[in-house]
């Protein structure tokens, strides 16, 4: 079963839609409960939530741009696609002399397997070698894992249309494009900020967030709202002055419930 963790994040509705948060229901309540309990109900702090004339919760100041992670954020299918990506990387790694499990350890150490492989000289640090690797590991039939998601589309359409939406992913543009197309939401985003756009640095690095702001033409970090399932990414977002929302609360490796003190 495929469903988006965004659909169960009531905070998104509270911040951006014309639909009352109390009127929205979904069968997937266990993924994430509302984060509004963690937002001060006062207008004394510029990072707070206040009630408007209709009694809905609004973030202050209003975000200038929304950044969405792609994998396991815009969709969630119990990491089936993520596991396939991991297995593709493992297949490539074994074929190029790495030990079993080494690629995943490099991913955990460096933030991306690619970064680790370049650092360990398994991949030549050249555009041709990097493109060859990225094309190989992302050669996945996305349509076998994702399908059109009308509920997700309505969630995104319900958000303030004056706020531009970007996909901010540690993956490559082609992969994100295939995911958005399969979900039926490719027309709702201004652009995709991928690992190439960020100079192949780890997503949870200052350089990646600076690149995202530069591409989105936003100067005030406080007006950046970021939705992601990674605690590491949200931690860096807060360090940068962004506001973040944790989408999904189940750890991939352990299945344990996760929390994020750096999210709203």
C-alpha cells in the first residue's frame, strides 16, 4: 500500500490550507500526529503559530518558499523503493570491488554512498564517472512502486498557491522527476534541487542548504519551511535558521518511533 506521510501531517493543513484541520481524516494516523502541540500558541515569537480570524493555525512570518524532500516524504511505501535503491547500490558496489554492506556503511558515514565512494577512491571524481554511477543505481521501474496519489495532490493544491514549492532531494533530478510523474504531481513544483545542484555535498550540510536558498532566490532563512523525514536534515535546517516539519516518525533501520527537537 502506498500513502503519503504528508497526508497525515495535520500541521500542513493548519498552516496552509482553507480546510479545517479538524475536518480532515485519513486511515494512516500512525505515521505522524500533529506537530501543533510543539508550536507556541502566541504571537510574541516570530517562529510561533497564531490564530487567524477563522480560528486556523498560521505560521508567522509567512514562509516564502516550501522545500519538500522526495523519497519517504512525498510518498511512503514502507521503504520498498528505498530498499530497492539500496540494493541497486549494493549490486553496483559488489561489481566494483566493495565488500558486502560497505556501501551502506559509507552512506551512514558520509551522508551519501556516492560521497563515501569518491572519498575512498572507488569512483573517480569526474562528471563522467559520477553520471555513470548515478544512472546505474537509479535505473529502477518507478511505476512498479508508485502510482497516482489524488489525496496527495489535493493536499498540495490546498496549500497557499502564492508560496512556491521545491523538491529538495539527496537523489538525482531524473529519479525525483520519475517519482513526481508517477504520483501525478510533477506540475506542482517550481524546480527540483538535487545532489548535482548542491555540488554532490551531503544534504545535511550547510553547503546544500545554501545552494537550495540560492536556487530558490530566498535570502531570509526564517522564511524557508522544510519538510523531511530525516532528523539529521532537520537539525541542519534549524542551524541554518530554517523552520522544519518532521514527516513520518518511524525509523527505517529499527522501526522505532523517532522524534525531532529541531522541528516545529
